[in-house]
C-alpha cells in the first residue's frame, strides 16, 4: 500500500512521535506490540465477534433513493449511525480496549469532543470492567449534555478541561497530562487518527472495517466493489480514514474529505484545517494545523463539537499534500440545511458532524449513473437541541 | 567550550538552575528577571518560551504561559529582549519550550539566532531523541547548542545509556512521573530512583527537576545530582509580585539557605 506509515511512523512528511520522554515507555511498548497483537488470531476472533454481536456489524449500506433523486445520482449511505452507541467511534474503542487488556492496563483515559468517543470509551470500559476517565472541554460539556449524562450512567468519570479554548484540543492536552502522571497502569484510548505514532495507524486500521464492508456490500448491490466517490467528514479524521482505507490504492475512486468551515473559511471562526493550517506539531505528530504566525495553536470553531479541532490526522495531511483526497469545507448553515434535508427525504437524523459530508452533495456534480458512498458517521440524537433551536430561529 | 561545560567543570555540586516564563508577569519583565537571577548568583537559567499547549506542564506554568502569550510574547520578541540586554559572556542560559513555535520561527534560524545571543542550550520536551537525531542533530551541533534530554523513573537503563551517549551539557532527571509543579516533598521512592541514576556513573552531569520547590527539596536533590532546577515555585513567587527585584532576591536567598 502506498499510503501506509513507514518504519518511523511517517506518512510522507507527516506523522512521527513528538512526545515528551515521560510518555516514551508507553508509546514505545505500543509501537512494538500493536501489530503483533492486532494480527494475532485470538485477538481478531474476539474483536470480530464483538463487532458483530455487540456493535451490530456489519452496518448496512443503504441505497438512499429519495436523496438520489434529489441530487440526480446514486447515493449509498454507510450506516455507522446504527452502531451501538450511535457512531463509528466504537469500532476503535473496542479494538483499543482489547489491546489495553492484553497490555495488562487497568485504568483507561480518553478525550472527547462531541462526547461520542467518550461514550464509546465508557461503554467498552463497562463491558470489560475497567475504570474510565474522560476529559471533555467545559464548552463541549455544555453543548453535548446528553452524552455527558450517558458517560456518567455508564460509570465513567467526566473531568472538565478548563484550559485554553475549553474544547477538544484542550481535553486532549489534559488526557496527555494524565498519562504523564499515571505511566504504569493507564492506557490512553485516543479517539481519532491523531497523536503520536502508532496511534494514527492503529486507529485507521481499527476503523478500516468501514471500507472493507463497503466493498463487499457494494459488490453485492451493484456488481462492482468500487464506487466513484467516497465522502466523509473530517475532524481528526478517523471515520474518513476508515471509509477511505481500502480504496486508497484504487485511483479511480475519488475520495472527498469534508471539513467544517464554521461561519466561513475567512470568518476567523472556522475549523477548515487543510485550508487554514500549516505544517506543525500538535498532540505528538507532525501534521497540518491551524496556528498563528508564531506557532501558537489557534482556537478553532465549528457548530459541531466533533469537528472543532485545529489539526487533522497525519494521514490526511499526506492525502491532502499528495492530492489523493480532495478537501472541501462546509459552513454551519450548510450542514444544518443538509441535516434537515436528510430528515425530510430519508427519515434519518444525522450527527452534525456527518451532516457536513451530506452538505457537500450539492457541490459534487456527480453523473446520474455514478455511485456515491457517504459515510454516515453518527446519529443526531446528541444534536437535537441544536437542530431544534436553529429550526425555531429560522421559523421566527 | 560551551558555557554549560565550563560551568560544570568549575562547579559540580549544588548547582542552582531557575526557570521562568518569558513575558510573565509583564511582557518586558524578561530582562529584569534574568539579570536579577544572575545578580543573586543563580548558576544556570532556563528561559521559558511560552506555548499555547504546554503538554508537559502543570497548572502554574500553563497559566504563566497563557498570560505571557496574552502579553504578546513570542520567540522573535524574546530574542529582541535578549539582544538589548545581552547575556553575560560567562552565564549559562538555556531556552525551554515546545517544538511548534520553534519550527515556525525556523529551526536553523532559531539555532543561529539563539547561539548568536549567547544561549548555551535548549530543552524541548516534545522533541524526543529519535526525531531529534532524524531531523535536527546536525543543526544543533553546527551552532554549538546543547540539546538537553529528559529521563524519568520509567526510562529503561539501556535508554538512559543511549541518552547519555547522545547528550551534551547535562541530563535532566525528571524527579517523578509527573507534569511540572510542586509536590511539597521528596519521597523515599524518588530517592531510590535518584540513587539508581547516580550509581550508573553517567558521562554527563545530572540536574534534577520537576517538583523542586524550596530549600529542603533543593538540598535533598543535590545530594544525588550536580544540582537541581526550580520552575513552578519561582513562577508562582513572581505572579503576585509588585517588586520583582525583591521577590527574586527573597526567593533565591531562601533556596540557598
Ligand atoms: C458522529 C461523528 N462523526 C465524526 C466525528 C469526527 O471525528 P473523526 O474525524 O475522527 O471521524 C465525530 C467526533 O466526535 C463524531 O462524533
């Protein structure tokens, strides 16, 4: 594969492990063991069985006929929203917790933005009987209240991150600081294809089940494995990495990564990293990130907590730089419109994050016989308050 | 000879190194704090280059960094301040900060300018040995800047030996598995760890840092190493100060007693 990490953990110019020495033993242990563990037959068996019986995989590939008529092309939805806990995040947390158990760890920490990764982590911790601590930005705790309640009900301790912009980036800082202070018993379940090597590769591999299934399901439905387009939203980039993974070497499949433009790419309130970012170091890897001229990390903005992150995973920086994926950006308003349209035409309430991917359909200009797969990364239950508030505002 | 090596060849015990965040409490305090520390006989100084996301730091240095950035501090600004108040030819001054601002300034330009200002070394916690060797080692050597590596209670013996081989200046012995900040005292288990490191007879001098906050912890750390580094406690002492000169003098006098 052309888009795999090299032995130093780099995708082209991006990646690596820029970690303080305090984290070295843990990250090194992971680096030495993750592939051995993931390729072990008993690990695979346990992981696959839980994906099937606990998560509910394979998630359906659904032909969205009314949406297809609306956009005059053939649209399939990969229904990650139907997974247990309501998003793709659990594919990764399940994989990582099985790994953590094999490493003998007893205390799990995680960061979360929208709360989906926090819920997915709390869930698998309950499943495995491990202690769970989730760091979440103070602002996100307010705007994603239902997920906070879920995590608590599942037995997790939710600790507010009160530094900086009080969102995902700061929650990640706090989780890393926790790991520095608890180097022996603790395992850090990172929620996206970010962080030091080997996390980006490991998370991408756990999420790659998405594109593996798309291939089989599309073949069954249409007779061919490869769609013309795969579209996914990008926060850190895990659902996109999973949806793209098995198509990366198929040059005929156009990959489209959709970032959050927030109030507009030039508004100063945006999270469109590929446009606004420059190469730099964030959370242990070299990648594209939004920053000031002096290299201070900028506070991003998006209506969607899961996309409100100033960087992207190094794999996406590489896909962007090489042109293998096209990067688009969608404003808050466009995402809301796309969510309302999906409710109306298909009876599906998407997560605000996923709505960004749907909003790109109007710019796609796909031909009537072309096949478009959209990764519906999560369901919109957590965003109901936002959807209703904006609808009410529009109706006033 | 690099000024760090000069320092350690002149003096090998009770070396006091003090950290402060540049641009804190006020933007233009940097030069005054630096010169007061030197006046008070501090052996080594670490000038913190503030970063928005200081991963290895506890609350005190996080807050001082945030304030310094709000005050308008940057590497360019800091170098300007150091230019006007040139570092004395004999004093060992290090820069401590995170990699991203340094990369944006430009690694070569950074090394060149720092070296030109009389800086002896750099501590960048998120630039570990592997990435340093892969990308930046040659530049540091070209400009005679020591890159200081950290070791922790979890660092394996073989890695400590490797770090010793790749180090110049000294080795920064992180006192416990922790972010920066005061703990109050030094535990028995920490002393055992210090003893373990001391008995390895490494080539490089050892400086113990993190959680060293007062005369008692400083003295204890110095039993096991060539010296110790005080950061958060000093930053805290500055934060409420309305007379920097007096605050620095009081703090250092107390440590030295
Ligand atoms: C439903 C959903 N989609 C997408 C994302 C963005 O993350 P990633 O880019 O890693 O898929 C999140 C993050 O919380 C999410 O909850």
